[in-house]
């Protein structure tokens, strides 16, 4: 399926890496950038199927002009990557910040992005989906880790990116029923050309940055491009108004000492060969789906019972390696109440034990990824039963603890908060659809892969937008 993709701010950094990735996948790309000459040069390197346009996103008339240019060139607009933005690099206190500088940054990072989204939505809602089961359109907004943590002397930037997160939640839940999927990526510190320039000028000390990141390094533009492609793909089908944080687990690190502590082998790339994955809880529905479908994503897979740490380690010995653990314990009860303390305890113990077994193997080898599956009821009150909420929250924090404890040896850990799976329960979601096992497997495959190399400590919500919707109750989907 060839799609029409519009990337704003596409001539440099994350935007350019994203344009290259979509073009390599066979999509047609239009690069929009304030530097029209650079955009034209970039598009030319991609080939004649692609296009470019000069665009100052701060100008109110730009959004409609750029979206119409894309529609006129390609006949439609399938994906908008809302990437254009600037940083507040002046190092200015709020008391000294000129109002015009504050306005300019908001005009690009927030208001310009909002106008681009609305212009894209107006086209997407009136076009047929590229395939019957695909969205009419997809919007991926570029937020930032600064949306969640204040950075002194970056006041306007942080404010604008917090606005982007809120806008994503609103558009994602408001537009889901019309077949438009809206989510955001929040990168941490990424080694773009701009950050390299700040490092060269002494404005950013990379050693200080890396001491706050459990993985012990900055991210790469190419890793962010892979995350954007995931958000525009089938693995994000259950997301609506969500945010994928890709920051090496820095946002969830709460200790006062340095983050990247080596508690096992030195981190190293996985050796050549087919990556090996163990599914713990293979007897559950989602576990069985992962066991059956992950081989199609290039993984060698074995299944063990929920909580079987010895089975995880034995499978790793048979494989001679362990690249990933999918922890599906307890997922057959995502749409049901965990009625007793014993059931909650059993769910948590099974997740803990499988993770413990995998952690021992991965720490010894210096690489690996854990994906813990749990319910979405932990994300907000009212999504699901109390017991599931308690268990899911505990699994989420256990996952973040794994990411922070093991990151110094190159290990990643993330959680998927999934649900509801039943059609009856899903009809009142913003999306109006249940979460499918295929979407779960696709998201798991991404989190296990090198494409998610800077995603750790994240809790990714495959919840149909439930946690982001606080408005009036929705009518059941037709």
C-alpha cells in the first residue's frame, strides 16, 4: 500500500530521517520546510516520486496551502508528520524573555501545528481509506519530553510542547470515530544537528545528559523516525490521543545517583542471527497470538507457562541467546475482574518471576528487551475493575524499575496497557472498536525490535483512547 505522506520540518534532523524512512518503505513524500531550497534538494535525493514545498508554519495561511499542495500532487493525504518546530535556545529566564520571542515559538510549535492538524483533518475526513481496514488518515505530532518535565531557561519550548500533548489527546479522541488516528511522539535528548551545535557551543554537556539516561546515551534521529513510522502503522491501531515517549527511560528515573549503572555485562549489540524471544503465559489468548505470529516478524519464538522463570532460562539456553521476553501472564482476565487479593497476587507474581528469569539471562549477555502485557484499567479510573487497575499499575511500575535497574547493561523494558478486547465493552470507546490481537502482536514486535532502541520505561496505551477521554459519554459505535 503506497501512501501520501507530508512531513513538516522535513529538511533536517528527525524530519529528514522520517522522510527517508517513509520513502524507503515505498510511500510518496512531500517535504515542507521553511528553507525551501533545502527541502527541494532533499526531495530530489529521494527521487522523482517525491516533492517539496517552502513553508513557514508560523504564518496562518500556510497550513491550508501546504495541505492542498500535497493533495494536488498525490491525490490524497494519508499521513501528516507534524514535525516543524524550533527550540528555545537563548537560555533566557521568564523574567527576561521578550514577548515577541515567546510568541514566535508558540506560533510555530503549537499554533502552527494545530492549524496543520485541522487542515489535514479536513482533507482526510472526506477521503476513502486506502484499504477497507485502514484509517482515513493518520497524524503524528512531535511533542517532547519537555512537555512532562520543566527545563529551566526553556520555558516557552516546554509550554508549547505541553500544549501539543493536550492537543493530541483532544484531536485523537474527537476525530477517532471519523477514521482519523492522532498520536504523538515525545523524544528525549536526540543527537540532531541542532543539539550537536549546542554541544559545540558549550550550551549542552552530553556527559551530564547521559548520566540522567538509564540507557546511558542520547537517541538518534533515525530511531525517532522508526517510532514515527510505528505510530503511522498497524501496531498503533489501538491508540487514540496517545503519546509514545522515547527517551531511554530518563523520564521515569527517580534516583539521585547516576542513571546508567552497569549491573551486568557491558552493553553490546545483539550478535548476528535470528533474534530469540520467549513468550511467558503462552497459554493465554494474547500469549498464544504472540507465539503464533511473531515468527512472521523475524523472531524465533518459544512459549512457557506464566511465571515459569526456569522455563525462560531453559529456552534461552536452547537458543543460545535471549533477545526478548513477552510477559503475557494474566492477560486472559483483562476484560474481567480480578476478584480476590489472591488473583491480583498471582498476576503480579507471574509477571515478576518471568521478568526475573529473563533479566538474569539478559544481564549476563548485555542486550535484550522485555515487553510486559497488562490491562488498560490502570491508566484511568473507570476503564476497568478495581483489581485490574491495581495489578496493571503495579506491573507498569515494575516495568519502569526493570528499565532503570537494567538500562546500564543495554536492556530495555516497556509495558503495553491493553484493552478492552471484547467488542461489547469497546463500543463506547473513542475508536468504537476492540483492540485486536494482531495490533497487540504488531506493537510487541516493534518494542522488541532495534527500531525501538531508545524506547524504555514506557507504558504504551492500546486502549482505544479510553484514558484520554474525559468528556460526555460516547454513543455506542454503529
